[in-house]
């Protein structure tokens, strides 16, 4: 899995892990913060939430255009500094008045723009590591590893957000609303770590930092192939194919990022707030880490060529199992289940299932039967539809969302049902299968197919499509409380199915440029 990859991949992946940890720590509680701190309705909170996500994924287009001119490395560094300023501003507890709201919106703008300079350009640099012929067959697996690293950061984010908020309330004496800002401050620390990793290991990927001018002047390095020259017709074909893919991913992200909005509302208002036994084990992030160790050690056990390697793998498995047994044995009573904690399941599944998906596709590739990247994306849309079919089925008979007036005169969401947490745990599993088929493969497809002189712009185009999808996330907020829950989930089910059908209809055209 990790063998034969360029060293720069791990440096860039770790730098991204630090940044993503801070981002997802903030995002885990952001929708709930908007409703609690400013007394916003689900629809208005959803509008701000989706608009922020849209900016985060729209600005990479601008960042890509700037990087094509000034260099990818320079934009990555600038982006981190701008993001730091935004998170620092968001960390200041200013209350819930209009001034505080304006400051919060300004902070979101800085975070969005900084992310735009950082996110897409870092991924272009990852893709350029594979321009070297010796790595060209490792591109898809490399992006899977990179995507896994992103989710390692995201895995710990919900727990960090909850624990830090609780600490600010119980130990420091801050109000519930002010305590949210301590969760946001985590991003500042994680960005410092991210930039440190970037510069310490810069020598492993420095050759990918140059802009358009440098790329035209010389090859990537002494072992790399020259930049491919394309005709106008070939360039047009590739751009059209990429735009078709972009059109499809809009609707995946519209559905997927309900995890931070309507699915979080569902967790808060309709899911049981406590768990016992094996179910409770799932809500401790360290138990999930132990499971990840078991998965990777099992792969190592069967793949290791030496007795020492097999023995170490077996030892890791044994220690992880002992840890889980002791955790289960020490449990007493029920464990509190907080709504944001459900967001840890998606990154957990990504990290745990990445080697499984790589092994499956590796086996298919060896037989010459591995699906193309566009076909994987289409399958991902179908899987996402299945996830919302489960939500629709599980929501039949549930009442409409309800609110009541709080002590401060603002509407407060009411917990109206105790649906088993297993529903959301299962839905996140299915959504993750879809994500693994679509997101890393989509990014890999863009890096491979994009005309060389438009790499930054086309990677930016991927994120613009994601931005539009994130803006459409607001649909979940608008539907919340306006229609029965099963109707809400059925909308996303239908959207995913239509997108999949469109993808299959365009398949020959897309596979032509692969």
C-alpha cells in the first residue's frame, strides 16, 4: 500500500492532516453554534453554513489561477497565513449581537479564501509527484493515501471539539455559547503544526512548487518526462470531460455534506442521547483507533514476507484486542451521545476502509478488470443514493421537528424521539463507501486528465463544483421542519440517482480521455 510512493506524498499528506484537523474541529460544532449563539432558524443557519462551505470550495479556482502564474508553493504558504488570521478572529468570544455576527462572517471569508489558496494547490502538487514515470502507476493509490491522511485529522476533530467545549464550560467557567470559540481556536494550533511539517520536509516535494513559467522552462526533475503537449482538439475534449464530471459531483457533495447540517439536526433532535454496551464503544475515538490498528495490522500480517514482520503484526492485533476488551470491561452505565460526535464515523470509515478498497481495486487491476475513474464516480453516486434510502426508511413514522422558546427568547430545538444511533452509524458507513469511490478517484482523474497548462485552473474547477454542491446543502436546512423527514431524505436519494444515470450516459465520452 505504502511501498513505492514518492517521499513527498507523506510530507504533503501530513501537512494537510494538520490543516484538516483544525477545519473539521470547527465544522463539527459550527451549525449548532449558529443556532445557539445567534438564535438563528434551521434554514438561516443552514444558509450561512452552506455559503461558508461554498466559499471554501469556490476560492480554489482563484487560488489555482494564481498558482498557475505565481507558483503552487507560494500560494500554499499564503493560504495558511490567511486561514490562521480567520480562525484567530473566530476564536474571540464576542457574544451574539450584530457586531459579533459581522466579525464571524469576516472570519469565515478569510478562512474560505485562505483554504482556496491552500487546498487545491496542495493537491496539484501531490498530482505532480506522479509525473515521474516511475510513479505513474501509483497515482490512484497515492491519492487514496492522501485522502486517508485528510480523514485521520477529521477523525479526532469531533471529539476534540466536544471535549474542548466541555472543558471551557466546566473548568474555565465560560458559558455554553462562549465555549464554542475554544473549539474554533484549535484550528490555529493545528495550522502552526501544518506549516512546520510543510517546511521541515520541503526538500521532498520542492520540485512541484513551481508555477506555469517554471514548468514550461524545464521538466519536473531529472527523472521526469517532459510536459505533454496537446492539440487544441485534445485540450477541448479533456476540458469538456472534466466539466461533465464536475456537473455530477455537484450533487454528490450536496447530499454528502448534509452530515454537518440536516444529519446533525437529526442526531440532535431524533437520535438517542445515550448508548450502552458495544454500541457505546463506538463513541470513544480511541476504540475506533484500535480498530484501525487491527485492520492495518491484518493487512500487514498477510502481506509481510518475513517472520519478524508477521510477528509484529500479530502483536499489534493482540494489543489492540486487549485494549478493546479492557475498555469494554471497564464500562459502567450508559455513555452520553452528543450530536457532533457522529461526524467522527465518516473519517473513521475512510481510514479503516482505504486499504480494503485499495486491495479490491488492486486485485481487479491485476486481472485487467478495474473500473475506470469515471465509472467509480458513477458507482459512488448509486451508493450515496442507498444511504439516503436507509434514512428515508428509518424516518417513516417520526414526527416533524419541533422548537420551543428558550429563556433568552430565541427558539430552541426540541428532542422529540430516541432513534437508535445505529441508523446514523450505518448511513455514515454507506456514505463513506460512496465517498471513497468518488472523491479520491475524482481528484486523481482531474490531475491525470487536466491539460498541463490548465492544471491549477482545472483542479480549481473541481472545487468550484464542490462549492456549488456545498451551496446546495442549504436545501437540507430549508426542508428541515417544512416536510416530513422521509420526504427530506428522498430528495437527496432522487438527486443522487439522476446524477448516476447521467454519468453512465456520458461514460463512453469520459473514458475516451482516461
